[in-house]
C-alpha cells in the first residue's frame, strides 16, 4: 500500500476488563502522529463522505484515538484528533466506548475519562465536552442526546449499590437537563416509537455470581422521561438495536461459564421477547433485513476464545450465513472488536483488536465477503460513525 507522508485534510467491553486492567500500567506512553495510507485506488460511490473509527485504547493508558477513511480518495488517516486539536491536553482520553454523529456534531463517549467529547462532524475540531461519570453509550432524539452511565466507579464488586442512569443532554448547550434511574450498569440504548429502551447488564456485580447480573430492558417514556417498566430478557445484557420494522434485537453476554451469549428478538408491540436466535453475539449491525454479527466467546472453563461470524435475516429470524467472510481471510483476524456495513455498497468493515496493547487492524470486505484491503489503526479499534455527504 502507498504511504502518504503529509497529513491529508479529512473535510471533504466488560468481558475484557481483566485483560485491560492487567495491561493498564504502561510507562512511556507515546501517541502516534497522524499517518495517511492509500488503501483503495477506486472512488467509492456512496451517500457518505467517509467514516470515523474510534480506537478504545488500553484502559489506563489514555490512548483513545480517532481515525478517518475518505471514500472519494481511498485514504485512511490515523489519529486525526491529535492533528486537528494539537493543544488539547491528554487528547481524547481514556477508553473510547461509543461514537455517533448527530446533526453537525460528532460525539465520542470516553468511558474512563468520564466525558463525552463533542467535535465538528466534518473536521473533528473540538467543540466541548459533556461530563458524565462512567459513561457508556449515546443516542439522539428531538435535539437531545441520551447517554447511559454506570454512575459509580469502574469496580468489579458483588455488593455494588449504585444504580445507573440515562442522562438527557441539550445538544445545543451540551448541558445535562435531566436524568432517569434505570438498572445496574446500563449499556446500549435504542430510541423508537416515543420510548427509550435500555439494556441493563449488572456486569460489575455478576462477575462474582450469576445472580448479580441484571436481566431486563428498561423502558423509558420519552415525553415524561420516567421509567415505565422492565422487560425480562436474560442475564448480562449488552447490545440493543431496532430493525427496519421497529422491533428490537437484544444481546446477552451470558456468564462466560455455563450460560452462553444469545441474540433475542423483542417484539415492540407485545413488549416482550418472542424469539431467540441461538448464536453468540458480541457486536452486530443491521442493514436492510440483514443482521451482521460476530462473536468472541470467552470461557472461564476452557480459558479460550471461540470466534464466529454470521448473518441473521431479521424478517425470518433465520441464520442465513454461518460466516460472512467467504475467502478464508477471517483466519487473519485475531480478535474482531467492531463491525460496520456500508448501507449503499454493502462493504463490510471488521476491526481487529489484536493483542489489545499494540495497533490494531481494519479489514474491508466486499458484499460477497471477499477481502478488499486492510490497514493499521490505533489501539483497540472498535466504533464506527459514517459521515453523510453535505446536501
């Protein structure tokens, strides 16, 4: 691949906590300078200018970074935040946990730095920050950002007493205007039909005993911003996303021992789980009727990871592919850690965390599952945000 020395302007989890903690005391931390790489010589026709990739960085190392891929040039640039914001102390911060674009702003949830970093979506220039303790995931509706928070410290503790909450933030002023208490250690949330659906995990408590895990989805009325009910699903919930019919798909992590990770279908009209797809899921994205998922299933019994890739039809609830990577190059991926599918081209992007302490890799596959290119990223690449073209 062709290397470009001059920086190119861009304008036009809990199961691993013990690994991260063991590697958190690293000395002589040096953030990489921006590096641009030509990864694709063809101009991609799509509704998006490009996409951002948030690298989590090893816990305690203050190495979360932001990369950018430009569809029109085929150039991938590492660590653009540091270049665009050279005077920001400590740069992005410690452990990037979510990345979303809403309107003209780009929001990066920086978990252990207890903040949401807010940037201009076109340039990644810093605008400000929202201070929220142990923040996790972010979604938007009606001019407000809704952010899940564990509320208390990062601490594996079966006697954890601090319930989590969802913070409501005015996106114009970046001020918190309200909070709603939910379950313990709430993770992803989805907003649809005037409701916020929150996946409660109880991950800090359940690490010692299965009975400590949460197993419900909190339902918050968007207008009153109060919790209406809890929907029972399974232990240790994590992801929650709506399909194009407005129904919800929820994942459980299991207990890493005898209870496996699973994918659940939550019928929104019935307000209950009506189907289970018996595959493990670490992360997924939905495009059309296809749910693209991968799993890294760690077992405390065998002390090994089992890695899998699948496509589920969200209309029929059937597994239609047991591996969306069809050319055998999935064997090159050490630890899949993030996924995105371009809605136009159906290109599939899989982030590889590798050993969690060295730079990761990003793989691009075409819609048929054949590898197109790969490129080095920051440490622990994980979260994507597509940048729409300006109308």
